[in-house]
């Protein structure tokens, strides 16, 4: 069996939503101290929905594929769903990652949550009550 799924290879070779959003409503940057990879997410939010998302990833192929897939999973989605995004959902959407590459999908989850936190810190009135 190939080490990486076709979906991983596709999102690595043709990553979706690469770039920067000027005047993004939320920006999140995270890194993994062990491998040194860095991921930055930009969110544009309208009426509690992710109307646009872009990313920049300085990292391995799995990190690039994970960020690309994560942006596809949250684009057009309400923030209530975006908040629930897990690295497991990202890796499943990619048809799996090798165990030692799971941390790459964790980076995508963290980058999106960090961008969301940034948005809520600028718009505390939008933050939903904790259940
Ligand atoms: Fe660190 Fe992939 S090896 S994010």
C-alpha cells in the first residue's frame, strides 16, 4: 500500500486556498517545535460564516495537504461547525495519514482554532456562551 493516499498527494501537489487575506477577520499562526513546521490561517467571516479562508504553510507535504483539506472543510461553514473541526476529521477527509504524520493534521486544527480565537478576541460580542 502506498504510504500516502491519493487525496494527500492531490492536496499536496495542488493545494487549495493558498495565500493571504488582506484585512482578514481572524488570523492564527501555530508551529510544531519538534519539526519546525509553521502554519498560518486567515479567515474572512460574514454573518458567523467563513466566507473565505486562505493559508500559508511552511512545512512538510502532510502539513500542506492537511491545511488545504482543512480550508475546504470549513469554507462556507458556520462558526459553530468550524469550532468543532478536529484533526481526525481532517485526516479522515484525506483518507488517512501515517501515524507519525498525524501531528501535521493537528497543526491544521490548531491553526484554525487560533484564527477563530483571534476573531473572537476582536469581536467578543460574537462569542457564543459556553455550553
Ligand atoms: Fe511537522 Fe508535518 S512533519 S507538520
